[in-house]
């Protein structure tokens, strides 16, 4: 069996195992903390990464396209690992609070610690404890993981950075699934490279490698659910086992964060299409009931629990403390202003704020000259790339309607539609965050890759240039973020 065939035929479980091995290697060697580094473990880490890189290169196709994909994968893993090492458990996080600190049970850190120390969920009205409204999958995993970690290494019982080994694992699995997904799109080698670059070096997915809240886990399951749904649809047998795998991914994604359920829209479309195309509709109907029997309890049990115990609405979302942060309030204004108002002092434009968040994730870099200059180029290239994706989508619908085009368009409409609704339902500046719509990266990668085959020459050239500049600048930027700390 050739090198190229190996990577195409190996089971997804092998990808997951490889991601786990690297994440554990980083944890054991570094504790996921730069403060624990010394010359010896730095040298071992570099040697280990060199060996890991060699395996990646050997397992790719031997042609030019395969080598480029291998290099992108190596760069993506390197920048994620570096980001984990220079980012602590209380740096560049969302709603984490502080570990080993009593903040009256309001933050993700306390959520994790409560489960770790008490081995149960908090039995108090979740609306009184801010981030505790989230379903607990990520917090349970973190509590179990850290309990094992501190039992093995009691001297590091307060090294909460170790939890980032989980985040690194989630980010790497998402990358591996995305890579497999792209293989299903029947792109040219150049189109495949563009699509993979868009995902592999996207800033938000780099940031997710060190994020300890529930976003990375929920996105991993959402992307896996859509990938498995397409694999299931393309399989002539459409096995029941694969369908249950999709149900588990959707359910577990929602058990990490309820908004992961948006992925059920494109997944549901795929399932409905398969149903109406089939000649054995009763069999499908029974299998879909089994799907719901797995997915719904996993995804909704925590919300149902909260409703029964404290009458909390199923779709409840905690609002920010506007007494402490009055600047987060967005005053009522005409609908159009939220999209078309630009300029200094405009912090309510959904488009511009989301683009900014996509590359900087709510951090401010303009007070550092080097980071500001690179940051401007990063934001500009991503803005151009986003515009080209929109035009490539239009061209795709004009020139080549197909199944995958329809799935990706539905994904975009579902994610962006729910996001805009969220922004207006919760009119706060913190609501406008790209981390709420990360699965759109998959659709963006698809239309970027297809530009090499269907788009006019000028649009294809601009898309290609924007993608390469965006990926290269993103890599440089997130290799340098530590200099601002």
C-alpha cells in the first residue's frame, strides 16, 4: 500500500489516537506551561516534533500537493502547540474567571472545580451562577482529567494549564476531521490546498487550542457530525452504526454547548434528502427515531433538568453584568445601522466586529507597534477572503449546483441566521463574537477551494492571493503573540 493510500484508508480512530498521543506528549513534557520549560525538555520537544513531522510527511502523497498539505499540517500543529505553551489558563480566555479563587460560583473555572471537588453538579438555581447555565460535558471532562493529573503528579496539583492538553486535543481532532472532510469535496489539488489553508491556520482555531471554555469541544463535535453525515449519505449502505455516530456527535456537541445544535440543520437536511430518495422509508423512519432517542436526551437533559428544578427556559442564555460593564450595552437603533454604520466609535456593527473577533478573539493589539502592523494585514486579508467567499458562493450557485454546495449553503444560512438573531436578542458588544459561528469556516473553506475550478480568473486569483496572505500572516501573528504578554 502506498503512502498516499495509507492516509486515505486509515480509520478516523487512528487520527484521534495520533492527536491524543501528541497532546499527552506535550502535557508530560511541558505541563502545557512555558514556566515549566527548561533546556532539556525544550530539546526533547523539538526532537519529538521533528519525528512527528517526519511521520506526517511520510504518510502524505509523495507528489507536490501532498508535500504542501504535509507542510501546512506541520505548521498548524506547531503554532497550536506554541500557543498552548505561551498561553496560561487565565490568559486569552472567555468567561473562565480564576482557578483557586472564590468568585461566588460564577465562572467556568469554578464550574470545573466544583465538579472536581464535589463529584456532582451544583444543585442551585443556575440563573444565580452565570456560566453554570451551560451543559456540563466540558466541565466534567476537565474535572475527571485534572483529578487524574493531580493524582499522578501531586506536585503540580495547581498547574491548571495542564487542562490545555484537552483543548489542544480538540483543536487537532477538528483539524484532522476537516482534512478528511476536504477530501470528500472532489477539489483539484490547488483547490484542496486553498481549502485546507483556510481551516488549518485560521486564527480562531489556533486560539481554540488553548481555550478552556466549552467552545472547542462543541465545535469539534459539530464539525465531526457534519462530516459523518456526508460520509453516511455517500455510503450506499448508509449504515445504522454511522447514523448513531452522527447522533452521538450532535448530542455530545449540545451537551458541551447548546448552540452546537445549529449543526442539526444541515445534518437534518442530509437525513431528509436520504429519506425522500429511499425506497425503504419505514426503515429510515425507525432509524431516525433511534437517532432522536440518542441525540435528544444527550443534548437536552441538562436544560430539561434546569427547567424541572428551577423553571429555567430551555434556551436560557445568561446576560452579562451591565452594572459592572455598562459599555457592553448596545442601545436600540434601526436594523440597518447594525450592518452599515462604520467609523470611529462604532462598536455595534455586526459585520466589522465579527471580522475583528475572528482574527483577534477580543484581544487588543494596537498598543504594540509590531503586532498592530501585522494585525492590520491579518484583518485586511481576512476581510478580502471573506468577500471572495461570498462571491464564490454566488458563482457556485450559478455554475455548478450540487449536493455539497447545497449542504454548505444551508450550513452558512443556519449559522449566520442564528447568529444575527442572537445579536439582536442579546444586544451587547460581547455577543458579536466569531467563536459562536466557527463551523462557517468549513463552508468558507469549501467555496475557497472551489474557486480554482468554477470562478472567473480574476476572482480565483484574488481568492488565492487572499488565502495565502491570510494563512501566512495568521501563522506569523500567532507565533508572536507572546511578545505582548
